[in-house]
C-alpha cells in the first residue's frame, strides 16, 4: 500500500511556486496577491483562512485578510467584493464558505470577477471547466488530479466512483476525471444520498473518491483489492482523549480500507494540504495572466 502523501506533495508544490515568485520578483514583475474574505467566527472557517494566509507568506505572495463580523449584511459583503474586483493589486480572492444564513451564497459567488475567482466557483469558470477550456479549476478536485498525476496513478480506462455530488468537490471531480486529459479518461460513476446500494458500485471501482462528509462511511468490505482511495472528508469528531477534545475524521475507515488499497490518502495530510497548494497555484496563474 502506498500512502498518497498530500503534505509532502503540497510542500513540493509550494517550493515550486516560491521559485516562480522569486523569478517574478527578480524580473521586476508583480508579486502575486491573494485576498480572503471571512464572515463570522466559525472555528473551522477561521482555521482554513488562516492556513491560506500563512501559505501565502510561505511562498512569497502578498495576502490580505478581510475579517467581517457575523452581522455583515449581504449588501456590505457585495460592496467588499466590488472593492476587491476593482483593486488592481489584488490578483485573486476567495470568499470563505459557508456564509451566514442571511446571505445568499449564489449571489455572492456571482459577484466575484471571474478573472479573480481563484476558487473556480463562478458559473463562467464552472462552464469553462466543464467544456475543458483554460480556467481556474476548483482547488480540491484540482489537488486530487495533481496527487494522482504525481504518484503516476493510472486513471485512463479505469472505473471511478465519486461519492458526493457537491458543486465544489464531487460534481467537478466527476467531470474532470471523465475528460480527455492526463489524470482523466476514466469511466466515472457519481453516487449520492439517493443512490441505491452504493456498495455494488464501490466494489467494482478501481478508484474511489469519497466526498460526502460522513466519518468512516467507506469500509473495507465495500472495496476490492488494489483500489485507489481518495478521502476528501474532514469532520470533527468528539474525542475526549485529544487535547482539543476532537479528532479529524475522513470519510474512509482507514484501518480496514488501507489493508486492501493499492494507494490511499491519509486524513489529515492527504487532500487537505493539496487544496491550499492549488489555491496558490491558481493565484499565481491569475497574476501571470494579468
Ligand atoms: P456537501 O456539500 O455536504 O455534499 C455532500 C454530498 O454527499 C452530497 O452530494 C450528498 O448527497 C452526499 N451524501 C450525503 N450522505 C450520503 C450517503 N449516505 N451516501 C452517499 N452520498 C451521500 O459536502 P462537500 O462540501 O462536498 O464536502 C464533503 C466532505 O469533504 C466534508 O467532510 C468536507 O468537510 C470535506 N471537504 C474537504 C476539503 C479538503 O480540502 N480536504 C474540501 C472541501 C470539502 P445529496 O446531494 O443527495 O444530498
């Protein structure tokens, strides 16, 4: 069994990005600048945004964190987005999700200038992605493709099962893996909460991407020998033995599945770090494009 080490791979990627940034600076070109908007004080969101800002510093990007209170109105948030759209120093920005319930997420995502949408969530970028045109790929599926490529996991002609059809992970993952591309050309089945007998699909899969948010959903009896497992899940599970009172669990029961897997991502240290690295890669791309 080979561990698909997202921590190491993302660190290699960040080193490569840092070299590219040094070169930009040496050539007298612009330093990439990523901004992040955070609304409210959700613990997990604050952790994610802080990791993104820290990663920017590590590779030599400029970063701006716009920290807004929970009470921020939709109108105020749209105004902040407009300021970032018009700020010529900002190459790309993200609005950390989820947003407070009184704000319409779709309206907010639509307000982001597609050329600065380094999360790849704007319908224009989703459309380009679906048509295999150059765009910003959503960071999590993009990170998974990168991991599969760097570990030379064959996807062409393979049976892939993606569990979960969210707009940010499952759906784009299923599209990308089915496209004519490296880390593509797979036969993809997308399953979800209304799928009958998921096990019948997973038992026939060469590669499984689990992105449903149910801790340890995928167990050893649901997979075949030699399967490649990509575990996207991140759920805080109460654990009194841990200093923080919780542990991070993936969607895969690692102990039983890893005994049968050819390749598997750990949680933490698999897909999570890759997501941040790909956001940086998209920001570098946004800067170079301008
Ligand atoms: P989401 O928007 O909640 O979507 C979950 C998907 O799973 C839905 O399509 C849902 O089906 C499906 N599902 C729910 N229960 C199911 C079941 N019993 N059997 C089969 N499918 C089921 O979740 P998400 O945003 O994609 O996130 C999924 C997980 O990945 C979460 O743990 C999240 O924290 C994690 N995540 C990690 C990263 C990272 O960087 N590692 C990034 C993003 C998300 P329906 O559509 O039918 O409801």
